[in-house]
């Protein structure tokens, strides 16, 4: 009887264990996907192409080198000109719709353009003038039309040679005194400007013929400054030569040098 009781208990335990095992749910494995983390590194500088402003100047040199290079190597226009500064050409770079930077050169023998004689205190001089005038400036269109205003600086290299002629009566009037031509012979000499830089200002017009071609004209003046003169008397009269030098240096005819030019422009 005791053995039957034990057997019954064991059988119950086994049946309970089997039922519990049947209720165990095996969990499916969960796949975990790790997404890569993307870090957006900010550049050392930020350039606003529309505003043209560098927000962080740390990278300004690197950030603007290409733009500067493109600007220099891609000018807005090239021009040929002729005028009182001589024959020459210039290149213009557009800063914006109303402003251009201009670099150019004009020169040559301009005595024929300016007139090859000048009267200084009643003494007539034949003048030969050989010029080399590199210049740098800016042209503005204040009304955004064909009217222009220019300003800049010239680096003048001017060789001026003078030779005097007596008046019709064979008389020279020098420093308030009259001398016979045989006392003076001929007064010959050179002049050069003291200033190494000459600021200038102009007004002008620049109408376009079509999309590429245009013409322009400008008038104005450059402040060349005072001159140093060296004069010789072919008759050997040094005192008269010194007086003639003084007259030439005090003459303001060449101090403000007139600018008048015409040109032809090709725009890219």
C-alpha cells in the first residue's frame, strides 16, 4: 500500500513538470542594428558668396585665394586710348555694377598732341616731351549709366626738352629784362617733375555700342607739381641762363597737367 502511494505521488510530480515545460515560450532572437553616427564637421571659415563677406577670418586667405585669382585673371574690359598723356592701353576689373578698378599705361612723344611750343614770360620755347605714365585708378558710374567719374594716381616719368626762340625783333625778355639775341644765343635745357606720384581726377562718358564694344572720352587734370629746370645759353651767358631757369620753374603751365583722352573698349 505504501509503495502504491509513493508511486502515485511520483507520477503526479512528473505530470506537473511536463505541463510546466509545455508552457515555456522560447523567445526569438532580436536583431539590433547599429546606425553609424555622422559628424558634420564645419569648415574653418564660412564665405557668403552673395554678401561677399568672410564670417571667420581664420580661413580668409585660403577661402578667397581662388576668387582673387579668378578676378585678376578675368578682367571686365580692355581699352586702347590716345590723348594728352600719350598713346596707351588699360585693363579694368569690375568690383560691382558701378565700380571698376583700372590699371594702364600711356606715353610717347606727346608734344604734337599738346602743342610743341609754350610761352613763358614772353619767351617762346619749342618743347619736346617724351612721357611714360603708368597709372592706377578707379572709375565710378554714380548714376549707373554712361556718365563716369575717375580718380587715381600716375607715376610720371617725363623728359621735357626746351629750346628758346627770340621774338620778331630778335629780343629776349627774361626776368623782366630785354636782351639782344646775340647776347643770349639760344636757351636750351631740360625740365623734370619733382613729384614721383601725381594724383588725377576726370569726368567722362562711356557709352556702349553693343554687348562687347564701347567708346569713351575723359577730361580732367593731374597734379604733376613743380619742375626743376636746367638751362644753358649757347652764347655762354650763365646769368641769363639762371634767370631763364627761374622763369621756367615758376611757370605753372605744366604744374596742373591737362588730361583729355579718347578710347575704344572691349568688354568680356
